[in-house]
C-alpha cells in the first residue's frame, strides 16, 4: 500500500472525450512517431498463425540476433517483456531487505524506485548536478557496503542528459565489489549522437562487471509489443534466468524484434527526424528566452519559469499532451517527446500561445 501505481501519460481518447476535441496529439511517452519498422509488422503477420504454440522460452533466435549484433555470446543476453521487466528481476535477484541498497540519480527513471520498494531495500537518490546530469562523484560517494545495485540511465529519463566515457569509467572503477552497475541505455540509439558517448558493450567485453539494458520500445518503435534486453556477465544472466517467467517474451514480440533489429533504414530515419525535432524546439525556446535541457534522447525538457503543471494543463486544452515536470521531479519544466514534423509544428504553436497567455 505504500507504493504509488505507475502514472502513464494521459490517454488521447480521454482528452478527446473530456474536452470535446477531435485533433489531439500525444508527445508524452517517448514512443516512435513514425511507427514501427514495416519489416517488424510483416514478421508479426507471418508469426500470427503460430500463436497457438508457446513461445521459445529461451528466445534462442532473438538472443542469437542480439548477440551477433553486439559481438557477445548468447549466454550474455537475456530478453524481457520490455526492459522494465528486467529492472524488476534485477531487484529480485540483488535486493532483499534493508541490509541492501539501490543507488540512483534524482530525478531518474521511476521504475528503479519501485524495484527497491518491492524488495524492502534502502533507496538512495543522488541529486543530479546543475545541468541535470548524473553527478558521478556524488553517486560514488553515496555508495555503502550495503549497495547492491547502482542505476545509471544514460541518456537519462526524464532529462535526456548523457554521462560521457570518462564519467562512466570512473563509476565502473569505483563500484563497490558487492554491487552491480546497471547502465540503462533505453535511449542508446539517440545517445550515440553525443560526441563522447561510452561504448558500454566494449567495456563489458573488457571484463567490466556491468549490466547493460536496451529496449525495442523507443527508437525501434515496438513499445506496444514489449521487448527489452540485457547484456551482462553470464553469472548475472544465469541468476535472472532462474527467476524469469519462462514465456516472458511472446511469439509475436520475438519475431518483431528480430526483424526490427535488422532494419537500419527505419532506425536512421527515426534518429534523423528526432534530431531535427530537438533542434526546432531548442531554436524556438531560445527565441522565446526559455532554457532547455541538453538532450540526447527522443524528448526534451523545457524550463517554463512557472509551474510545469500549469503549462501542461493549458496545452491539454489545446489538444497537445506532454508530461508535466511536476510528477518528474522538475516542477517548472515540461517534458516533450519529439513527434513528426507536423506534430512539432502543432506543439510549438500551442506552446507559444500558452506561454503568451499565462505570462
Ligand atoms: C522507457 C524506458 C525503459 C523501459 O522501456 P520498456 O518499454 O520496458 O523496454 C527503461 N528505462 C528507461 C530509462 C526508459 O525511459
């Protein structure tokens, strides 16, 4: 009862109903605005006639595809019903009671908090620095002999900020012996636009004891079918496999993920469109005298210099759903997922109107 249910972005249909609007866009959940890879959709159609059969519990072909893509062994790969499921499992594996502790940035991804709570573990939240970036020395300083899990969302959600190679290596080197450092790279495909983005898989290959989480939900556009994966030393994968629900990734999801991972063109298009959207928001905000947080993800936070909740509500009235920073630990910000070119035009127009009215 002490836990808060996850609060998803406001559904489009709810806003249409409540406000009698017909044209509503949602830029709130960091989904891919151009849709899934057509190859993934085709693979789902092909696989659909086989759904009377349980999925491959070992997800052999998908793990093989992931392993091949990254040049690791399939034994170092585990797949999940979204990477959310893997976050849940890591907590079950490594945390138990208040002699164990999870360390994370603040604000960062909310599911880490739930993971600690589910295991009755200690939770240590380390404030981000004044650029909304993870404060690596402070995170190292916060670790104790109870620390079992350290989460670094890189790029971070909700801020979009990146910790470069030096910072990540420093955190790896200073991770206590009994702790596992998890690099949650849900936005990896956008993050690599950062000039100093760490090659985490290479670090793992060098023998660093880290767990890397990636997802097909963001750049690959498969949020609705739920596939994420972890790459880690075999001992970590083995531990997760012992508690993993055997059929956690369904037949359609396995087929879709294999096809999507192979669609470089769709990925390139996604990343390009995203960069254009980020640049447009940055330029517009600069012109309006507003600060944005430097983002290497598929969303951007804008400091509205007034309660983000107010701006969020005014935008909803104009058919644009974003995230209020209020619930994300950034009270004067809104977080805007980058949409298509048309969606961004609609957002920017509505935003300009709202900021003029509520000024
Ligand atoms: C979206 C997100 C995830 C989880 O995505 P799944 O859809 O469960 O794969 C994990 N971490 C961060 C930081 C995210 O933003």
